């Protein structure tokens, strides 16, 4: 039986674990060929590719630092050379840090923005011509609820995600004539494995969730899958919140 994403080529960044991994697996399950990208952990990327292939899907692993223009160019060129183009971009890569504003150095500020915001810009710029050539596409940036509700010690993360949402809105207008949709998904508190640099979960995200639980990575993957599939073709320029009611738009 035909699947909704048969024939589509997807690039998912930060896909070696957690939300990115779940998105890659979900898109593959619905027929997409997936380029599984991560910054350094080749073994984790290979594991995701193995999972996809074990389920009958097609995927390739690609290590690349999306904050570097030359790395993004090489990544997209390699994907296009192997699979013929890109139809779906999920810009999920990001760094987590918790540093008080009064102690924050400019280098750390720039490091955080370079991945989540600069990376999304570089990736979108690289894949948009390929999408135009294929008659359309879908771009999704992974934002977050933090900058909507205010969280201490993460002003750089909040700024990067606010900028990402602005980028998606602007691209939604510019790329609409080419049948390319651009949206952001903003997760709330999601049950993931956090690295040491991420610190403890902010209390403002953990207390008082109306639905009474953290979200799962599959909750986020489901929303992304909806946006990039035929069901989401009339949605663009939006930030879709998946947070159990902790922030209401």
C-alpha cells in the first residue's frame, strides 16, 4: 500500500537521539527516505539508520556541524547526489546550556545561536533551491516553550528559538510561491535523555502541566509528520505548541 511520504526525501538534523531520532523514525515509517544528521556521534546516527533499514526503509547517516556553512553545503550536496534532492527539512539541531545572564560570555551566546538559528538559516538556504526544483517542500524548525513563558539561565537558548520562529514566518511568505511550507514546532517538557550541559529541567516547565505529564518524543514526531505530509499542506508560518497546556496561545 502507498504511504503518505513515499518518494519524499527528508533531512533531519540532531537525529541521533531523543526528538530528532523519533522524527527520523516516524518519517521513515510513513515512506520517506531519511538523511540522519548529527554533529559528532556517528555511532548514534548509524544506529538510527539501522533501525530504519530493519523496518524496510531507506536512510543514510551524515555527520556535519550545521553551524558551519561549508559543512552544510557538503551535507546537502551529498544527500542530493545520493537521493536526487530534498523535499523535507527538519531543523532540530540545538545546544542546551544553563548560564546566568550576568555570567554569560559572548562566545557562549554565539555558540548557542550558531546551531539553532544560524544552522536553520544555512540549511534552509541550501535546501530551498532543491525544493523549488522538485515543485515544493516543507521546512520545520524545532523551537521550544521556554522563550514563551520565560526561563532563567537560558537567555541565549530563548533568543535562538525566538529567532528561529521569526525565520520560519519570514520564509513562509517568501517561499510560498514555490509551494514550500515553513513552520515551527515548540515542545514543552518532553521526556528525553538530557546531557550534563543541559542542567536540571527548569521548574517552570515541570510544575502545573494541565495534562499532568511530560510529553513523549513521539508526541513531537507526530506533529512534525503532520506538518510535512499532505495533511499539513495548507499550514505555513505557524508555531505549533505541543506542551500539555503549560502555555496557551
